[in-house]
């Protein structure tokens, strides 16, 4: 999943154009779409129905397919990866069906699918059985997402269905995506926490918060040339390239794990810029194909009421709220033509996340952003609005 506290909400589950993010609005009751959403979204409909939950969908480069994760395999309580053909409605499983998986993405110029998995772990079956037993007994773990140190990146080759392992380092390697030309992969890893001899303090921190050690990395599409792009305390992750490949967008958590904001940087990790200063948990950013603005999700209006927002790529204006329905709305991803938005939501889904899609009004979004007020700093570090280089 693209901080444990944020994703606990999703895993337990999963505006009028001129209105600014701080405008007082009452969200619609769970399962009831709000009329306030119609300014930017229309024809909202549920896309997935099978399984206990599903979410985090990403379009193929031609917009005809969607790759996503879902919990629907008998005997396995964890996510597996599936590809949905949007024309025929047919769904096929990409991952082996064993262990845990997350965060899939299509490779441009091919039908290859990148995803993270623990299926190689000899203990994966035992983990599945223990999770099923805990659920049957009504026991809830502290976190629903555990940043399994056996998580590695794999590629399913479209040509022959072969699985190719791309990473092989102790630690959580996941949250990966491709550059527009398909030659580079950016991903999240906490591998430094497992290297050498950690101090007692580091071991204690790793036990309760393994995401704290995560940073953004870059490597070649074949898994070679791994480079670390971020190196600050706290969780950096969920990276994606801009449509033109000029920058990378990701979200950075503060050390306490309660506040996150959206950042961008050049592909080599330089020129790091903070886009949002929203005073909340803002994460799961994704750039619109036009390159004019980006989507993200935030709990600005309540921890259990994550909503989708848009903001200009420079972060000069206040974010504009997109969704107004109670519950979880997050992980927003536009189609390659920019006319459709897919996201994960608990609306009309019995309290569990499923994928939804709606028609996106790009012109209304541009008008809403132009009318939004200048960004108001949340009053934390002075460096919030400055550029930095690691």
C-alpha cells in the first residue's frame, strides 16, 4: 500500500469548481454520493465487487485495462494482483496467489506488470494461516499493513507470463512505478534498517514503526543501478513520475508519522520541493496527464474521512476538494486521456474498499484551481516553502 496509520484506515476498509479546500461542507452519509462532487465528477459508479476488498487501481498506457489489488483468493487473506479488461470486463490474476502483494503498475510500451510480493517467503503459508486464525477469533493486529521485510519487486512479462524478480535485499521493497519511457523504476524501501548492526534504539523503532526507515529509490528497469533519492527521518514513499518524466512526485511523513505532505523532485533526487502544507495526512499523489495539477488524498476533514483533493503542481494555491462522501476516498488515478478518474472508496461498499470510477471534468478543475486562494502555510518549519537538495 502506498504509513501504517494511514493505510490502517484503507486496510480495515481500504466540489463546486470555485470552492476552496477549507470551505465548510457536510459530507454525504456513507454510501450516498454528494451533489457537491458533481462540479468535477460525474457518472460515478462502482467498478469492482468481488472479494472482501479491492483498490489501488492503475490504468494501462492505452487506457483499456486496470491493474489493481484485491483480497479474493480462497485460503489467502492478503491482497493479490489482478488485471481488469475495461472492455470485456474479464479479470485475470497476475500474481501467484501465495503470500502478500501490493502496488502494481504497467510498464509503458508493453503489457508487462510490475508489483511487489512475498510469495517466495517459505513462511508465507504460515503467515496466511495465522492471519485467518486471528480473524476467525476476532483478534485485530495493531496495524493492518506490516511492511513485510520479505516484500520484493517482480515483473510479470506479458510475452510469456514469466515472473522476473527485480530486487533481492532484506527489507520492504514496494510502491513501485515506471518512468514514461519504461526505462526507470522508482520505489520505496526501508532496506537500510536491515543492513549492518542496528543500534538498540533503531531495533526498537523498527519493531513498532518499520515505515519510519523508508525512502525513495530509483533503479533501471532490469533492477540494476539502484540509487537512493531521499534520506531524511520519517517515511518517504509512493513515488510516481510526472507525465513528461521531468520530475517525481511522492509523499513525505514527518517523524511522528501523523502529518504527511506531497513533494516533488527531479529524477536524480535533487531540487526537492514541498507542494502541500496542509496540516494533515496528505498522501497518494498522482499527476494529471496534462501536467497542470496533481491529485492526492487527505484526512483534512477527519481521520476516518479521507477525501480526494487537487492542487497545482507548484503548490502555490490551496488544494481544491473533489469528493464529499463520508468514509474513505483515496488513491486517485486519472486515465491516460485525463477524462476518467479511478479511486478507492468505501461508498456503497459495506464499509470495505472497492474501486470506483467517474468522468473527470478537466476544464472545471483548471477553473477551480485558478479561483483557489494562495496557499496558507500550516505554520511549522520555515523550510516548508523552500527548495532543498539531499
